[in-house]
């Protein structure tokens, strides 16, 4: 169980999260929604431990993330977020960051699932190409490298920004297939942008100005007739579902 307890986080004077509580139960999908600037990315990055909360705690199996080594943490938590966290090293090393013992066959298999193997193989140095030196990848390609990394890590917990995963519109259908595979049997926190993800989530959390204002399943939140129900009805009256869009 991953537990977020009373978490507060500020960027300088800007308070991004105020006393957030959230539990991710094993094998469930939690959809995080809310307007731009409500704190969704901040919450996701704290769980991926890009930084620590100023107040409160985030724990995994009862142990504070601050007391878990980075290798253990990356065995347990994989992420596909706005910042693909690529390093100035070979593509092979970038994909195997969380699984340093992986063989090239395993790395290629993950890259194939993430729809990036063909592109890598077309580079003169293939998987040995050093990012930033031998090649530079587009935003969508970088995201697919980070998806390959998450596929290879095969961590039980996955923190993902759906918009980031679909940065590359051209490959939307293929990325959807990769994600379906990636999500199977995992504990997922998804910054959700697609209606189907939200409606089918085990738990929907609506963030507003750094606070979770509603949580429950789609049906529970419709019954509540609050913020979520309002957003959903607006969606039904429009052609696109755009919540939390940047
Ligand atoms: P969301 O993902 O819901 O759009 P964010 O977590 O990105 O929300 O942002 C929450 C708040 O924190 C916003 O007010 C935003 O302007 C601020 N913020 C986010 N990132 C930074 C940053 N790197 N520096 C300063 N303020 C930031």
C-alpha cells in the first residue's frame, strides 16, 4: 500500500498541495483529475520522489520513502511523467536505469512494446547512441524511451501522466497498446485525461487548489452531484473531454 499522509508542498510562495491524503491500494487504478494548476503533477512527482514533501509523509508498505534506497524505490515505483528524466548516457543505459542487470534482449523487448525499437535501430550506433551526443530525440520519442524504461522496470506501482504518454499523437494507437500491457496487474496513479480511464478507475480523486475535494468511483461521484458530476455532465454536452488539460 502506498500512503500519502497530510502532504503539503510549496514552490517558494506558491502552495501547490495542502494536506493531501491518498491511499493507493494494490492492483487498483486511481485517476487524478482537476483543473490546470491544481497540483496533480506536483503530487505525482512527490510520489516518484523527485522531491520530498515539506509536511506530511509518503510511505510504501509503512516505510517513509525517505528511508528507502533509490534502487529499492525504482524496483517498486515506475513513472512516466512530463519530465522523461533522460540522462546523458547511451539509450541502452537510459532504458535499463531501474534494471541494471537487464540483457540487451530484454531492453529491446521493452523498447518494442514502447514502439521505439525501430527508431533506435535506425540510428548509426543503435542502442549505444549517447543521448545529447550521438542523437537527440523529439519530445514524443523521449517519452517512449521513458515508457520503455517503465515497461522494463516492471515495478508494481506506476505513476503516470496520460497526456505525457500520448504526447506523440501519431502513435496513439500503438501507445495505447503499450499502456494496456504496462498497466495490467499494477497499482496505478494516473493523471487522467481520457474519459474511459476516469470512468473505469477504481478511485477518482478530484484536486482543486492543492486539495482533494472529492473522491470515489464514477457512480459514487455522480450521485454526490458535486464538482465531478458537473464536469461529467459538461462533457456529455460537448464533444471533447478536457479536464486537467494543459
Ligand atoms: P497541475 O499538474 O494540476 O497542472 P501543478 O502541480 O503543475 O498542477 O502545479 C500546482 C501549482 O504549483 C500551480 O500553482 C503551479 O503554478 C505551481 N508550480 C508547479 N511547478 C512549479 C515550479 N517548478 N515552480 C514554481 N511553481 C510551480
